[in-house]
């Protein structure tokens, strides 16, 4: 199958959709609303995934903290027993675990930034929806006012 043919078909279908939506404003409104809902749902899924991942990182940090504490005690025991070589190796291991912990903190911080970004996008989308709802309410109010004026005009002409 020729790729150009498929691209042309996609372009034609997109154009037909745009033409249809242009001549059917309510369908255009429904289509746009559906797109907004899909974006919000994708953002919610991403947010939930980030929350799950952050919870896993926090659990890993707690486990590492316990491991670090345990190995620090072992370092002290080795030092107190005069096992200098073993104590040095244990200290190196503690440093490696602490490096892992620092990396987990960085990962958790990055997750927090991504979470904040998603929350801001969701907030912005919510604000846009509120504004568009406010706009439609204002438009509806103007429409009702115009209808009322028309009724008054008709009543005065009789």
C-alpha cells in the first residue's frame, strides 16, 4: 500500500470532518467537548500513575533508610572489634546506599514537578471550561434580553 495514498486519504477525511463541523456548530461543540474530556482523562491517568510511582519511591526510601541505619551499626561494630578493613568496606557500602537514596530523592522531586505540571494543566483546562460556561451564560442572558425587547416592541405596536 502506498504511503502517499494513505496520507492523502487522511487529509481528505480531516477536511471532510472540518467541513462537517463548520456547517454543524452543535456537532463542533460536542466534538470539542469530547476532545477536552479525553485530554482531562489522559491527564488524570498520568497524575494517578505519577502518584503510584511516587508512593513506590517513598517506600524505597523508607527501606533504604532502614538499610543505611542497619549498615551504620555494622560499621560501628566492625570498628569496635578492630576489623578496620571490614569497617571500610561497610562504610563504602553505606555510601553507595546513600547515593541510591539521593538519586531516589531526585527522582521523587522530578515526579513532584511533573505532578505539579499536570495539576496546572488540569487547573487551566478547568478555568477555560468555567470561562466558556460563563461566556455561554452571558450569551444566553443577552439572547433572553433581546427576546424580551422584541416582545415589548411587538406589544407596543398593537
